[in-house]
């Protein structure tokens, strides 16, 4: 179950070297993506002429948090916004990392896709010459997988629910090598089991390799290092000169449980709590529930294998009615007029709200709920994340809104979904509650996916998760060796 750092098949390894040589690909190390300032000056100079939205090999060197607003230059501090207290209703500072600055897909899941495939590539576990990479997802991860696959010259297949936003499918139709490489499964955001069923069917076909973000520890480790260090950098920048500041919590919808791994880094570095977010309509962690919802990108009805549940401190539920409503408040003329006139929010801040997609808005609402529930003050900082931006959901919200959004709707939305945020649907986890949530994963991973009980249970111990970290340095060494082979080929 643990990721390998050994070369498994030398012939496949040689095929991979030849394929990347053919496509002029040099792989960045994980340490370079965590600290882009360490990328060579030659590469950074060459990047200036590369379109961030193109399937260009150098865009692999942009799979990090430090891209500038136009996606081109490297910034000293990753992009972030701060939510005004007039909106959050708390004195605590809510800081949001911006995933929209990642290349090609405008979402940070391209980092997860890279972190899942590249360790397989440099260990001879994936043959880009003959294998097809199957990317199961509810949207952004499979788009990231298609982008990475295309750069590496291999075939990528996106597997996602048919009810996801039209914008996701429009992107896939432009990037996929063939229309049959877009596989639609029944349902919407909550139907992860149907994705697994389709992957089991595809896995029976020779040459198909399932790269399942929910159980790939490269996903966990990529975010632990890259997202964790980026969040630390933002926190230090935002609190410079404010010695009394405290990082109270890192808040993230669980999704595949990759992003929330950054919380493990932040807890070690700053002592912050780790808070998981899910939809009230599908309260899997809160009370073993199920259902449908529209907070696209967060996944549910199961506990990902790579979720470090026993290190999670709190679970918060947010309704998709809240995320949909606040999306309209942020992205309509009537909503923005209300926020400007009645809440004195300035134009620059209003414009920044377009950086928040549905899951980002849910994370912000959860951050406000957490801060209010625990009575956090002006010295407390809560960090969260916007995986993608508002542009990916315009069609979806138009379809579900039921008509125009006017001034009265704006006032009602603010009152119902911002002013009225309360501590309900918030669970402060005891050890027993952590065990309960951990045990829910048994049904997916042991009974359905064939993970051994021993491998499943070892994840209870924090020594397992800390032991994974050595893989990063070992992978970086393998990437260096692999790049050397590509150069010599």
C-alpha cells in the first residue's frame, strides 16, 4: 500500500525515458515545486515565453502556488485574499489561498495529478508508451490528469459524474485526445462509488492504469510539502509585524483528502487545528449520512484512504444552498451592489471574490463558522483554500438558481447564509469520534477495494504518516536520475 521508491521494471523505465526525451520533458522535483525560487534561472527565463494555458512541457514547472496573477511570473508569496470581517462576522482573520493561479486548468489539482503520476513514472511503474492513465475524479483532478498526460505524451482518460458543471466538460472536450477518453458516470458530486465501479471495469482492460487520487499517497505527500509550505509562507507574510498572531486552524473540504494534508504540516509548524468540511446534505463524517449536493469538488459518501483522520480535530457541515447562494451574492450585479452599499466592501475586495469557486465558498463559510463557534479574536488566523474560481460554475448556478438574483435576494442571502452562521453542524472531534470516522473507511477500502485489514489499520498511528515523508526526498533523487537519463538518451 505504501508508495515505492524502487525501480520496479527497468524496461518500462527505459520506455518512459525515451518517451519524455521524444516530448522534450524535464521533470521538476517536489522540492522545486515547494520552493520555485530553487528552479534554475534558465528554466525561469524560458518560462516567460510559455503560455500558462498551453500543454507545454515547461508548464510542469508552474505546478506550484507561487505563480503571479497572470500565471506567468513567480512571486515571493503565493496569492491569497483576506475575507472582510463585515462579511465573515468575526474578528478573526480568514485567509484564502488561490488555486486559480495553477497552469492549464486554473485549479490546484494539477499538482495532485503530477504528484500521483510522476512517482510511478520514475520507478518504472507506468509506461507512457503503452499504458493509459485513468483519472477518476469529480472534475478538477481528472482535468489535471489529462493535462499532465498530454504533456508526457501518454493517453489520459477522465472519469467523472455526468452531472458536473458544463465548463468542466467543455475543457475536457478541448484537451482529451479522443471523445472516448471522457467517461461519464451516473450521478453528481456524491456518486464516488459509481466512479469506482467504472474504474474496476476499466482496470480489467490491459494497459489501463487507475491513478486514484483517493488512495494515492503521492497526492497526500505533494500537498503536505507544497501546499503546506505555501500556506506557511502566506501566514508568515500576513502576520509580519504582528507578534501576537496565532494560526488557529487550517480548514479544507476533504475531497480526495490531498489538500487537507497541508494541515499536517501546519499543525507541526504552527500548532494549528485541522478542520474537515463536508456538505450538510451528505453528512458522512458528521453522522454517517448520505445524500446529494452541489458543492462540486469535495467528494463524499466515503472516507479517502489518504485522509489522516486520527490527526483531524473538527468537522463542519455547510449546505450547498449556502454555497450556491453566496456564489450568486459574489458574482451578480445585485449581489455586489448590496455588499458595496450595505457592507462597505471595496471594489478590489469585491473583484477578488471571483477567485472563489463553490468549494472555496464552502470553505470560507466553514472558516467563519469555526471562528464564531470558538470565539476567535483579532489575533487569530484561520487559513483555508479556494481550489478553483467562479468561472467553472457559471452554468451550474444559472441552472439551479430559478431566475434573476435581485436586491431582495441579495439581502435574504446575506441574512440566511452569512449573518445566520451558527455552530450547528460542527463536531469537535474526540478520540472516539475520530475512531468512528476512521472506521467508516473500512467499507470502501477493505470490503470493496481489497486493501488488507493490516494495511488499513496501520494508518491509525501517526508514525505511519510521518514515515511517508522520507519518500519525498527519495522521489526527488529518482527524478534527478531520471532527468539525467532523459538528457543522455
